């Protein structure tokens, strides 16, 4: 049994409470318990909120250029500690080390975006909106912001939020996933080293009690959430009921449509990476391949079969060049195994059954599963599995394929593989999904665009990072100003118009 204890990061220092309830943290590749994380209660969470609230006036007054300089130093520190952070991601999440590096790079890109604070916060100015009257719009900070994040990207998803929130002049309380809490704590320590004043960026570990405290506390003005759809919906409705600004991103079931004219080698390569990379634990993973025509489906399935059977699976810290690691916890492993069993009982054809793959050790490993002849009526099609399970659905034509994507409850990401520009263009126009790839399987927008899905993959109108991130973390204030000569023009009783 380990006696490593993981606490919180509040007011510029690590905080622990020996009386707090704890939860185990495991290395999913070995099954070993590596630490116990403290689960903050209401009072513990309020400490973090109070620290962020106290730091707010000073940070709001700090010029955007000075906030940007903190981000420039932060970028350098992340680069300096890059390998340590990536290893920590692999140790607690299980994804292979190359993938952990990719995650961190995508997070770092948001820090780079945030380095442009003075440019991003310039606002708008129109001289002479009327005679002798100027109009301008300022972007001001919102206040104390909170982020609640999932296990599957312990670095990148928090980094979608706090760099943008901070450069906009807000202070931040992050409540990361209790399953892999070490990376967010390291990210907070580095923010202090970069020069963020005490209390500007805090991390509180915990579960529902902590989240409910953040939702109800009147000092918290904005909440960003990323996680599963039922929790996203709960966060959105509860936060809104408290008058809090909320953006809540939920689950996914991303379809890749493969047209008969697609480059099949490219489509198969893409399906392997997008379906099984990170053991399918990505909100932008492809979990459904919609093959247009039986010939396309047969080619796909026969090409995928040997590659799924031969997936290189293992402990990402012990070996290089792996394709897939374990699932995050034993409970999640059992849940995904349950879905494979369900698929078989629902009548889908298990071309490769991941349960039959034998893997050594006590890690939470599961082989890749490939289902063919999946029907929209099946639960394995309707529900998010979040594991290495790819479903092939056969569609007779493009219209049926498009209707499948559009009728699904989720609308996070999708892709079309085709050589026909007209079909691709029509798809990008007509599909009811927030992020679309054309011959690109995981179309995650870059940091200077914004990330978000449609339908039940998001609650709230604004996406994360990029321009929407700046909008979410700022309030607009429109000023109309006149400096009149001392002669009064008299009272006006009509609606003011341009003169
Ligand atoms: P989760 O919803 O279980 O947990 C997310 C966060 O909410 C965690 O911090 C957790 O502690 C907290 N939480 C869990 N249950 C809660 C409850 N009842 N009340 C209040 N807070 C609660 O999600 P997860 O399993 O950590 O992550 C996987 C999910 O996240 C998948 O559904 C995946 O699609 C989704 N996800 C979505 C995106 C996106 O951008 N749309 C990105 C990454 C992950």
C-alpha cells in the first residue's frame, strides 16, 4: 500500500489535509496503486475559491502585456519539463508516451495563443459614431472562473481553459479528474514559477461535493466543463440556475463516412489511429465507420482485421513504439468488456473480439474489437463506449450515411473519406456536427480556432479556446462618450440617433 498523498494547490502552495477522504490513483499499465488523492469537501473547495477571489483585484489590474509575459515564461517552463509531464500523463492515464507528448503539444499551443493577450484584448473602437461622439467596446474580465475536467486529457483539456481565462484577467479554480490528478498539480506549480501571483491559479481535487460547491458559490462567475453528457447537462442546468456563465462539453460518437472512391489504404490507416489510439478514450475518437456500399465495407473490414489483431499494446513507460495502452481503471475496463459482450448478444459480427487477446500482467488492458454489420437500433451504436471498439455500419448510399450521422444524439466530430470534391463539399455543408474532417480522421481545431461539437455534445453557445474562449472569459462593455463644449444643446426626449 502506498503512502503517497496527493492534495491540492491553493494560493501558490501545495496543501494537504490529513483528515480528508481519499481515493486511490493507479498506474493502469500495472494495476498498482501509486497514490491516494484527497477529495476536497465543501470547506476545502471554498478555500480555493477564496484564494482566487482575493487574488482577483490585483490580477484584473495587471496590464494584458504583463499577463502575456507570464504566459511566455510558462511556455518556456512547460517546454523545459516536457518529458516529465508527458511521463506523468502516461503513468496515471495509460496512453502511450508518444501520444502523451502529442496531448501536451496541443495544450502548449493554447498557451502560445494566450501569449497574444494584448492583441486579443484590444476591443473595438469607432470614432465619430455621431458628431463629436465616440463609441468603443472594452473586454473586461468575468471574475473567478472554474474548470471541471475529464480523465482522458489531464494536461490538454485544462490547458484549453486556464491560459485563456488568465490572460483575460480572471483567476481560476481547476477541479481536475480524480483519476489522474498529478499533471494538473504540476501545471499549477509551473504557473507560480512563471510569475502568476498567489491565488491566481488554484487546483482543488475532489468529486461531486467539490463540483457542487463550485456550482453554487456566488463568487464563481463562469464554469467550463468537459466530460460525459449526463454530467455536462447537470453542470449546465445547475450553473445556469445559479446565474453562472457555463460552457459544458459532453460525450461523442464520431462517425467516419468512407465513400467507395476513397483511398482505401489511407482510410484504413486513419481508422486504426482514430479508432484505437489512446485505447479509444478520446472525445474525437472515431467509433463508427460508415461504409458506403458492401464492396467498400468488405474491403475495409478485411484490411482492418489483421491490423486490429496485431495492435501493439503495452505499458507506454516500459516500451517505445506502442500503438495503444490500457484503459484508465479496472471499472472502465469492465464497462468496455460489457459493451463487447452486449454487441455480440445484439447480433453484431465480432470480426475481432478484444476479450480474446491475452495480455500479461495486472494492467487494465483490452485488445481492440472490430464489429461489422452494426445496426442503428443497437446500443453499441447508440451509446458512447469510450474504449478500443470500432463499429462498422453498412450504408447503401451517401444519403443514408449522412442521415445516420445527422440523426445521432451526439455531434462532436465526423469525417468523410472521398476523392470527390463535390461530395466532400456537400457533406461539410449538410452535416450536423461541430468539427468536420475531409480525409482527416480527427479534425481537432488548432488553438487559434475554437473547439466544440453540436447537439448533445455541448451545452451553451460558446466553444473552448480560440476566439470563443476569449468571448467566454470576458464581458463586453460598450462606452459611448462625448466631450462637449460648455454650451448645452438642451434636453433630448427622442431616442438618440446619429446627427
Ligand atoms: P465524467 O463526466 O465522469 O467526469 C468529468 C468531471 O466531472 C470529473 O472532474 C469528475 O470528477 C466530475 N464528475 C463526475 N461525475 C460527477 C457528478 N455526478 N457530479 C458532478 N461532477 C461529476 O467524464 P470522464 O469519464 O472523466 O471523461 C470521459 C468523458 O468526457 C467522455 O464522455 C468523453 O467523450 C468526454 N470528453 C469530452 C470532450 C469534448 O471536448 N467534448 C473532451 C474530452 C472528454
